[in-house]
């Protein structure tokens, strides 16, 4: 059971990847758990996805909350807030 993760803007540049296929496990069934596992990679992952940094998450192109469930085949986008004029 896998999901596709897309990284945008600052995250794409800092993490050095635009996309990855991620294997879901029993430990990862919600957005908050996915972010925890990604932070556990350490280094830049821990810094960029820290609780003190604001990131938005969309699941299947809809803004998600931390308790949004994840299912095999989902597309998860992680991106910093965007402002503009």
C-alpha cells in the first residue's frame, strides 16, 4: 500500500526532491503520523517539517487536517503557506 508525496516550493528545494512514493504501514494512517515519520529522517527533514514550521498538506488535492486519514493510492502534497498580492 503506497501513497505519492509531492513537495512544493521551499520544501522541494530544501529537501532535494519533488516527489516520492511512500510505503504506508500500520504506523502511518493519518497525516500527522506521516509528518512524524518524515521528521524522523532527521537533518533537513526534521528542521523543515518541525512543529514550529508551518506547512500545509493536501490529500487528493483537498486541504487536509492532521487527522485526515491516508489510504493506498492517495496523493499527498506538502507545501509552505503561500501569500501573494
